[in-house]
């Protein structure tokens, strides 16, 4: 019984969206399940997919919270 966890940031994928849409989540679940079926031969009904949405203040990279790091990147890009 495979369990797949997909983490996405809770930002939405279009302007004004605050999260991944139900349709996008359904497509992720379907795609991950089909991938495990095709690669490992796991039946769809034995594959569990968990989607976790992570708030931007709960992750980061480059030693900074995500939004601060993005500001740093934007400042560097505008100074070129």
C-alpha cells in the first residue's frame, strides 16, 4: 500500500487564488496514482495520496523565510 505525500505552497497558481484548486488536487491524485500503477504495478485502489498545503511563513530557503528570500531575489534582479 503506497502512500504518496505531495507538498505544495498555499499560494494558489493563479492571481488572487489562495490555494490549489479542487480540480488541481484531483489531477495530482490521479496522476500520482497512475504513476505508481504504471511504474510499480500498484493498483489504484491501494494507493493513498496526501496533499499538504504549506503556508509561506512555514518554509524557506537560502537561510531566509520564503517571502524574504523572494524579496532578496527581486531586489537583486532589479539592481542589474
